[in-house]
C-alpha cells in the first residue's frame, strides 16, 4: 500500500474538518486563504459553532488515490482514443503509444499537449489534478458535456479497454501507471534543522500539521475576542444571595432559565421590595403601625359604605322596583275601568275619585259609633245619613250599598296593594343613604394612589346618577326607559381592600421589625429582592456573558482538536516505513545518475519523546546548507530521482508504465543529457511516455534511446483544421533526421500541389516558401548527419571523433549541396528573395528539388557503406 493510500485510509477516521483539510492538501500543498477559512469554519461547526455559510465538506476518496497492490498485473496503455470535450483537442482522434520502450510526444506550446497530460493525470489518479479540463472555448458551452476518453491497454499482455469520464471514478487498473508531476517528492528543512527527504504523499501530513498550527492561532484569537466581560458583576458577586451566587459563578454551565427566573420580578415582589425598604427604614415602627391600622380602618369603612350603596341601587333591586311599578300601573288601569262603569251611574262629578274615597271611608268609620243597630253601609230607609243626617230612604240605602260594593271590589283592592308595594320599594331607593363620605382625610390617606382617589370620586357620582335615573323612570308617563338607567362602573372596593390589607400587613411587619429574628428575615428577603433587581439591570449583559462562556468552551474544544499528536504519530509511522537503507541506497543511485553531485542521502536517528525513529537526510559534502546551494535544476533533479527511486522500489507499481510531463523544463543542458539518459535506461525496463516541448531535450532523449538499442516511437502534435492535438507518427521537423525530413517535405509538396491545382495562389505561395525554408534546414542537417557522419551534431555536447574515419567530401558533394542551398535561397531565407517577389516554383519543380536531396543522401550513404 502506498503512502497516499495509507493516508487516505487513515483520514477516514478523522473528524470531518480534518478530512476536508486532507482533501484540500491532496490537491494543493499550500492551501489558499479561502481554504484555511473554510477549514476553520468546519472546525468550529464540528464543535457547535454553526457555519453561517453552510459549507460542504469534502474528503479524500479511494477513487482519487492510486492504490496498486502487490502482485497486480502489468498495465501498459497502447492508445488514448475517442476524446470528447477535452479542451480544444480534435474529437475522435487516436494517440498511439508503444506498450514497451520509449514513446516521445513533442508539441509546441498551444497545440494541445496539456489536454492529453490532464486526461492521463485524472484517468491514472495522479495527485496533481489542479488544472481543470474545460470544453472547447471556441464552441458554445451548451453543446459541451463531461470530458471523456477511451484507453486501449495491455494487461499482462492481454488486450483491454477502459473508459474514463471526468467527475467519475477513474478505472482502478489505470492507477498503476505512475505519472511524474510537481508534487512527487521534495526536500524541506524539518523542525530539527535537517534538510530531509519527504516521500511522495507524506507532505500532506506536514501540511495538515501546519494547518492545525494556523488553526490553533486563529482559535486562540477567537478565544480572546470571545472572552466574557464579568467586570459589571464584581459588586453583585459579593452578595450571598441567589442572584449574587449566580453572578459569581457565571460560566458555560449557567442556565439561561435561571437568569430569566431571577431577573423577572412580579408586581407582588416589587411591592414587597418597596414595603421592606419602607419597613426597615422606619424610625418609629410602633407609631407607624398604629397610623397604618387607622388608615386601614377608614378604608374598610369606605368599602362597607360602597358595598351598602351598591346594594341599594343594585340591578336586582332596580329590576324589582321596575316590576312593582309596572304591576301598580296595571292594577290601577283595571280599577279605572271598574270605576268608569260606576261613574256611569247617576252620581255627582268626582264620585269615585281619591277625595271621594277618603270621604266614604271616613263615613264608614263614623258609622261605627253612630249607627250601632245597622252596620254601614247597610242602613235601613229610616236611618239617617252619616254625612247629611237626613233619612237615607230606600233609594239612598241602595246607593250606599252600591258605593260600598265599588270600594270593596277586588280591582280596587289590587290597585291599592300594588300602589303601596311600589311606593315602599321606590322610597327604599330614592330615600336611601348613598353618600360615601369620601372626605379630605381619605383623600390624604390614598394620596399614593391618585387613580384610586379618582375612581372613588367617580363612583360617588355614578351612584347619584343611577338613583336620579331611577326616580325619573318611576314617574308615570316619564318617557325614560328603565333599560337606559346608567350602569355602575367597576367598584373600587377590591383595590381599596388590597390597600387596606397591605397596610395591615405592613403594620404587622412593623411590629415584627421590632423583633430581632423577624427583622433578620426581612433583611434577608430585602437583600434577595434587591440583588435580583440589580441582576435584572444586567440581564442583557449576563445572557451575553453566558453566550460568550459557551462559545469559549466550544473554542476550547476546537483548540484541543488542533493537537498534532496523532498527525505526528502517523507521520513517524510512515517515515519509518519509508526511511530504510534500501530507499536511501536507491535515492543515492538516482541522484548520482542525474548528476546531483555533492549531495548524499543518510539514515539519521531522530529522537522524539524518548522514542528513536529514523529519517532520510540530504547532506552536502562541503558542509554547506543544501537548500542554500541547490539550483532550481538540481531541486528538480532531486524530484525526478525520488520519483524513479520510489517507482523502482514500489511493489505495487511493478513494471507498469510511467509518464513524464515536461520533466526538464528548467534544467541546464548537462543535466538534460543525464535525465534523458536515465529515462532512456528506464525505457529498457518498462513503458515510458514523455511529453515535452523542449526540442533539445527531445533530440538528446532520442539519441540516448537509440544508443541503448531502443526503437523509440516518436509523435508530434499539431493543430489542424480538425482541431488541436492531432498526432503524426514522426518527430518534429527540427528533431527529425534527413530521411525523415524528406518524408515530411514530400507530404508538404502534396499539399502544395493540391493548393496549386485549386487555384489558391496566396495559400500556395505561403506554403511553398515554408517548404523551401524546411528544405534549406534539411540540407544543413545533411551536412552534419550525412556528409560529416554525425561527428558533430547540434544539441549534442560531445564530438564523435571516432566517426571521422568514414568522412569523405567529394567535389560532387560540394556541387550538390551548393546547388540545393542556392535553390532554396531563391525563395526563402533572405530579404532579397522576398523583395524581388520571385514566383515560387511549380509543384513538379518542388518534387525534383526534394528528390535531389534524397538522391544525394543515398549516394553518400552508399559510398560510405562501400568503404567498410
């Protein structure tokens, strides 16, 4: 299992924020400021401080990491095909690769080389996937989909096909292909001052430790910012009350419900507080208690008067009076009907009315003593009238009997009774005592409650108004309806009773205040209430302090989570696995092969907490600090050496293919030769694919491969009307030999003929000039390669003097070369040719000029081979 695989498996058990950090560090060794802020937010969220942006977490998955196992079959890619939506690469093209040996792929900047390398890095699960694959920028984005590519491969020699789609898990088989990128290995100054070698992937742990250190500092800053302000509670915390103890013990464990409970004082508690302040502050409590009882007595009497007055004009009584008045009026109406019939008799005016009735009753009373023989009104005809004292006569006696029957009738009796009942009830209301006697003394007693004084005054007015309305409603035909008698407002009785009770209670407390034990309890109760009121004034500050304590507690958890102990333990474990004599020896061999002189690799003990481990240290033989003396090229060479050493020792990689993406972009010429020689040597053992835009390195690489007996496969990427990245199975013109250049020139001549035949004169002229420029370069190459038998070659450092014995220069050579160069100079290479606007030769003439070069080459080679 590789280091990356170990780290991926280990990361699965980490908290989500650390998993996210590992995923970030896998993509980029130096996280951005935004990355760090994201990780901080996730750390805080993990410990209960919500992430307001709701960031999503990521993790390093097995699909991202190449994890070949021991005994895995050898995988060799033979082609990349069916590319779609990969940058501007021409779709449907094939990039053929040699399954063994060396495949060189040359491409100038901007022809599509990076598209292939990005696909390989993603499909083979290389760590460096920082460069995204985008659709063709020249086509509408709606038409584009996810990038895809197909791979033909050999798996232990058997053909196989794989499909890759960007954003989906890459085929695991392709992960056995090792790809050299900028993160393969590096050296760094460790915390003990040593310039140590860091194997591929182990820098993630170092980066994670640095991230934790940064997080620790930021969390500490947050802790300082979140520190609660408890200064406002300093005085209250000295109080032995419940509120004081809460203030003293403010912490993350303080319940907000307790703060709410203690800071919420009811009306009764506020009244109690005011009462206790007054009671305990009274100079003469005995006298004050007596005054309060007198005031309470006066208020009690007022309450009783109000109660009595309310009873008089209470609605049941008014309803009863209303009913009695109605009955009296109804009875009177019935009696009037009877009286009307009586009046229809032959009588004097006024007979039957109230005055007459009184007179008749008086006569009845008089007859009790004057007429002892006959009871009034049943007198004989001879009897004398009690009023006129003449004989009544028979007719008069009959009339008296009729009068008596009228007066003694039921209607009249009912009317009389109803009238008496109504009068009694009416007098009970209108003659009753409704005065409350709310005088100046009571007003002074209640001066602390002016609203209650107003209520009593208004209630007195309401009583009078209600009585007056009753009087008016009871009058016959008054027109004042009973249902419009004004109702009484809310009685002040309850409020007055409470005040009286409070005064009596205060009087009791004043009495008790003279008792030491009772006074002590009052003082304790007062202290509790005063402390609660003080805490209420600090309620907002207290709640904020609790929030800050809670945040600080969560930040403390975050701070503990930034510990790097587990990271260091894992790093030590993996370092011990990699820091072996075998690795040191392999790395030393690779450094020597690449010409990194003066640097040696040594196993060095590292003691940490009484535990001895080992690490690989790069040392300068001169004693100088390596990081101060290594050039950029040497540091790049160390990375290549480490990559090759790990590939050699990897049991999982076996003999699978390796890919280099511009391995020597910044190296000097001498080191390019060493790197080319080492890569060529590796191509004897496995499939090696090299992408480069460095023509010098390409020539050296091809030379070294050929010198080892390899037949390298050469591809050149070009831009065509079909798109970018179209591969030709040839070296670029500048890297090809004369024979290969002749083939390239003949292909160009065919295109020139096509343009000429189509009448494209402008295109033909440009292409013809380009062809003769290349033909001139081919003649120059012929001098080095053919005539001088590669004794001296451009882009090659050495001079092959042992080849001089086969070098001969004949007059025909000079003639042919001079003629060919002159022919080219007529059309290109000099300003004069352009100024003269010389017409380009015909396609047939071009063909003859190319054939002349090939004929000369063959003649020299034949002549030289004849001298063997």
